[in-house]
């Protein structure tokens, strides 16, 4: 590294802080930047510089947005009565890329994870409960009443715990609300031979009439 | 992507242009940037913006530098009479990280690759020949005379061709110059069982007295 000029070294050291990027990759990326057009670099630099100023969380669902309310919450063509609860905005994007869901979202920005000292109050669970409560209150005559919550946290230990916690909380407050969880089973195109036994167990438990 | 605000989308689209970074990784990196301190982002943006302005090629060896001559060429403790010829600055960094070589370098910035229309004149071969010629000329009483050239291009087809081309060119002009090539053989810690046969062939051909 000592043989790199500072102009490159600083960029390389910054890139090395990003997840999944080691020293060699950081160097390679910095060298690649050097070959890009000047104006593209300037534009990128401006975007990076303004990033935190411009990007906010949607007041409703905590998706990223440049306005007060994100595009999805602001879209009248989407079913505002179903909320899909996801851990991160990346999860939200996965659903959106498939165009398979026409409801709205609630981004928790994390999952309950006691080992890493993340409790229920550290993620947007209370905001979810309040959002649902508000939509059911007499005053909220303008908003759509929320009738279903799909718990789409990841199928790992912390994601499960988060889903259980939220469903318990919601059930106490609201008996008529439909609460669902994503289906477990074999992924499409999978090979039974290589499936793990937990997935197979879930696939058998959740078998459907054919 | 449509559900991302422009502030994030622009950064993500830029990152996607970098080698080895796809859409998902680009999104993940953009989100990660959002969590970094404001001042770090500003500093990085400034560095990116100034990158092309500040970074030049060393007039001597074509390493990256912010000055006219790079740190390595400018270092009087290094043996200026041996030149290690590499394809890229990344290769140079590999040698430097190991601190295994105390001579100087010459960066070709590519290799002869007819399929991709890269000929001998597209990389810094003429500059290498001139550099050596100059050090041997009567006028260059100040500089050190170059006595050895180590051809450290990669052991692939194009790297080999480049090494052969350069050695032929140099031998015509200069019969007293020592020209060497990196040794081929088994990498340290390798397992014979998994070595490819070309490597094994080279390891046998190049066997040493023990």
C-alpha cells in the first residue's frame, strides 16, 4: 500500500470499510474509478456527499425516501389495507423486483436479536402497532383500515422470534386483524436430494391438497 | 429499483458499473454508505472528485503517483539497476506487499492481446526500451545503468507472448543486458494431487539440485 499515492490510497481505504470488500478488491475498484470519465466521478461524488441529507425514512413504513412519504405508501393503486412486514429495505426490494405483491410494507430495520443486544424497542415494532391502531381508530376516517399483516421476516431464529413477538403483540390488541406468515417449503427448482431436513420437514408439514 | 429514492438509486447504479458488483451488492453498499458518518462521506466524495486530477503516471516507470516521479523510482535505497516488468499496478503492489524485491518496476498497463486488439504499441513497451537505452547512453551519466530486466508478466498466453516479444526486442538492441523471467512451479503449500499438469510439467522441467 505504501507505494500507492494518497489520492488512490484514501479511496482504497474507504472502500475497504464496505462490507465484502477486502484490500485487493478495494485497490482494483479504486483503479477502475481512475479510468471512468471525470464528469461521472464528479456526479458520483456529489451524490455521495448529499446522500445523508437527501435520504429520509418514510414516516409511514420506514422505507427510504426523499419525501415525507415513500412512493409505495403514496401510491393509491396499491392496496393500503395489507402490510408486509420486512426486516430491511433490501427485503422490500426483493418483493418489488418480482412485482408479486400489491400491498404496502413496514420496514423494521432489524430483527429481535438478544445476542447482539437488539430488543423489540430497538426496531420499528411500536411504530407498526401504532400505525395499525391509528388506522382502526374512529378518527382516521381518511386512511384505509389495515386488515392484514403478513410477517415476512427471514426464516432464521431471530426472524422467527421477531415474527412470534409481533403476532403476539398484535393479537392482544386486535382480534379481528388477519396475521399471516410467509409459507415455508422447497424453493422452486430445488432438488430434494440437496434440501436440508428442516426445509423438508416444513414442506411435509405444510403440504397442500393437489 | 423503482421503489428506491433517487439519492440512493443514483449511487447504486454507479456502483453497479464497478467490476464484480451486481445490482444486489450495489444496493447493499449504497445502504451501508447511508449509515456512515456524514464527514466520512464528504471526505470520500472529495477524494473521488479529485482522483483524476491528482493521480498521474510516473514518468519513469508508469506507476501511479501524485508527483512526476513515483516513490519507488525516487527512492535511492532501491536498486535502480534492476527493472521488474509487470502488467498492472496491482501486480506491482503484490510484490511490494511481500517486501521481497528491492529493485524498481516498469508497468506496461496491459499485455499484448491480439484478440482484444491490444498490440505492442498500445502498452508501455517502447517506453521500456527507451528507458533502458537512455540509461546505457553516454549522456545519462546521472542515472544508474540498467543491467537486468525481470519479465514478470502473468503466466498465461498473452503474458507469455508479451514476455517473449519484449525479450526479443531487448536482445536485439542490447546483448549485455540480463533478461530473466519469473520461475514456474508448484506454489508454496500446494498439494501435488490438485496441481494442474502444466504446472507439474514446468515444475519438473525447472527442477533444481537439492
